[in-house]
């Protein structure tokens, strides 16, 4: 009986393929700091760079700039420049804001399963 199960599992593994859209999503969301940046922007709305630096303190300025550019290219974050000053803010696009339920689910999961002492 276990031999049949092993063969069935083996057959499934041979035909299983990860959806390319799912894979691309995780290449964006799974990159270090991206989830935290998205979460900060979901919670606080548009943010200046210096606020993001303080909100994601373990991320270096260089990496934060890199991640913001990547999220902008993915259409998740928009870089907003004020017409009357040099003020630059980052805010989520509609696509980025649509991640709110996903981030809430991650918060709920982490509240249940993650211990900060680990």
C-alpha cells in the first residue's frame, strides 16, 4: 500500500509545476524588506524616504532605495514628487494597496505561529 502512495506522489511531483505568476509574485514579495516596506506604506500612507528609513531600521539606505525602485518597477509603489518643492514621497499604487488582505493574513499567521524569541 505504501508503494502505491510513493508512486502516486512521485507521479504528482513529475507533473507539478509552479504557476509562473505565483513564482513572480514570490520573487517580489519574498525579497528581503519588501514586505516590511509595503506594510509601512499600508499602515501609514505616503511616506518620505527618511520616515521609511526609521520604520525599517535594519535596512540600509542603499538597499531601501534599491527595493523602492524594484517595487516601483513592479507597479506596487509610486514615487510622488511635489510640483512646488523638492519633496518626494512614496505611496502604494492601487496594485500595492490590493495587497492589504495578503498582509493582514500574514499578520494573523505570525501572531498565531511566530515567537519573537526564536
